[in-house]
C-alpha cells in the first residue's frame, strides 16, 4: 500500500516538475516590458500554475513524509523473540551439545540486541527500527519465500532480513555453527514478532521470567502455546508436546496429538503460515484443512484435524502445501 | 518412610531444576520452618558470612539412624542432606531458597550422577547484577554446590549453569523472590 502511494506521488512530482519547467521557460518571454493586458492575464495565469504546482509538490512531499513516518512508527513498536538459537558443533567426546548462553540484552528506541555466546561461538540478533545501511552479499531464502542477504561464511558472517511488515533483522556470528548457514536461516525462520509489552515482559529480568507462558492460542479443540523464557529458550507446545521450528522439514508438517476441552485432535504445524494440510486417514479418506498463522508475525502455520478415532501412538502422515 | 519422602522431595526438586523453573513459589523459606538441628559430629568444609557447608551424619526419621551427607547450615540450622552417590537414604540433588534473619541464600547441590553436575561455573543475575556475575561452584565429597548469598536488598532473577566450553547447561529462574 505504501509503495503504491509512493509511486503515485513520484508520478505526480514528475508531472509537476515538467509543467513547472515549461512555465519557467515561458516566463523569460513574459518579462518583456511592452506586454499588454491580455499578455498580463496570460502571465498571471502561468505564474498561478507555477505556484499551484509548487504547492502540490510541497503537499505531496508532506504526504510522503507522513506516510513514511507512519510506516516507521509501525516498525517502531515491533520487536522479535527467537524460538530457536543455533549451537556450536559438539566436541568430539560430547554426547550432547550445550546451548549458547544469553549474555546480554540491550534495547533503545532504535534497536534491540540479544547476544549469545559460548567459548567457541558468539552470535548477536539485532532488531533495527530505523533505516540501516544494507550490505552486498548472496541472496538466501528465509521464512518460506522471503529474501535475505548473507555476507561471510560458516565461520563468521552476517545475515540481513528486511521484513516487509516489521523491523530489519541482522544476525552476526563468529565461530563455527553446528549446521552452518542453515542454522542462521532456522533462527530467522523461528523469529516471532511481538509487541512492546511482550518484549518488556520477556526481557525485564535479564531474560528470566516469572511466568513461562508467552502466548496461548486456541485452535479448534487444542491449545497451541509459546512457552519458556529467553534464558531457557522459547518452545512451541501443542497438546503438551514441545518442539522447535528447526525440527520442521520443508514441505512437511510436524504432527502432534492434542487434547482439549472439546475432545482430541491431530495437529499439524508447518514452516509456512498459510496454505493447507492434508491427511489420509486409516480408512483411506483424505481430509484437508487450512493452515492459519501460529501467532501474528510468525512464519509458522497450524492446522487442526478434529477427529478422535485415531491412535495417538501411530499418527498418520500429514502433507503441508504453501498457498501460492 | 520419611527417607522416602525426603528422597522424593529431592527428586522433584532436581526435576524442577532440570526444567529450568523453580516451581512458582515466590517467597523465601524460613530456615526455622524447614531445617533441623545439625549433629555436632559434622565437619565444616566451607564457610562464609551466614552459612557453612558441612559433611557429617544426619539423623533421618524417628529411628535416629544416621546417614552420611553434605548439609548446608544457615545460622545453626541444617538444610537438606545431599549424597554423595551411593549413600543409602541420601538425595542426589537438593535445592533451597532459605532465609534466616537477614541472611538469604539460594542453594543448589547435586551429586556426580545428578543433573548438570558437570557445571564449570555459574552466572547469577539479579537486581544487584543486572548483567550477570560469575560465581564459582563449591565441590565437596563428590557433590557440587551453588551457594548464592544475597547482598542486602538484592532480588534474584536467575542463574545460568555454564559448562567447561562456556555453553549453557541450564537456566533457572528465581524471578519473584523478594529483595529482603
């Protein structure tokens, strides 16, 4: 919408500028001293046109400035919370990987910065609400079809994603990642857009919180939750089972068995917010349900199949397709 | 029976620790209400203002049978009875948020087989250390301890358990515990 308005205004400026140039060129002719009445009328008419054009130009600039201000104001209230953070590669004798520790949280009107570190890997997630200088790099896909810029390699680098409706995200890392660049892309995929009050609640006590529940959403018969805190990590929960966004393979759904007040259901979570989820039940019947965004600003979608005659220990496969 | 209850409580405490949440209780436990007198046979191994960590024998139950363990002593009150591994009747992990007069202490102790016993150090976050400050563990008789003594007015937010590679083993919230 904003781009459309800006385009219209730019076309108007061009038209106004062309007419203004013509008017000025003719004015040198109008300045002759022997001009008569009718010529005076023409002169004043053309001067009026120039004045009107100038006013229109000034007005257009004002509208554009206001529009940009509103756009930035919308991004100004936007923050993000990560639902998944990369890890360093395991040491050779380690059975499991330890996670990165959240070492600092800084925030002001312009930018939020979350810093994570271990001895071998440091990573920052910066969330800008003002314009920043972009950089050259390779294009990579994030969040189900959006484009981001990557500069660097697996040992160190930075990734910039300029979300259409939110702030600009820059992820910087130094040190080897457990799954290379895919780890950083998974981080960006898992970012959840939140408002200022949620951000404040999540960061007020150094990322420790008193209440673990960030979001609770009813989808059909089941509850879909975002729980945890920044220090322990946020996790998605469906029907009491937790999972991270990075565990969802592209083109597939995570299947969960959910219990609710109104019965039980098969729940599918996808890596894209809208589209469809289709299951073939054991009796051979196909059922398709629309995906809905998990929460506002999420790259995840969720679909609920409300049918309770299936075995929770042997869930049928679900196929997810993104809407085109 | 009481041993079983003690072990169960300790196990639940360790489970809560493993899950990174302290169970939702938002006040300090009064030492006089949860502790027991310390046997005079106990040997002090670490001490600071307001507490001692002692190794010795503690009675458990009405049968007055003694078991070996590591106990935190606040004032003259013993809190808990931890391991070491293989000790009959002793817990493999213990957690307490205890107040005795002006002294407030968060104690987490684990045996070698307990969760996160490979901790290298802690980083504690609070109103007095909003960017975190490092705290070294106390290792005694095969057990590892976080003993966090609050400064006057300090309200704890949480603690990070950090491994030898600087990675996060566990984060445990204490948000809601008051600063007095």
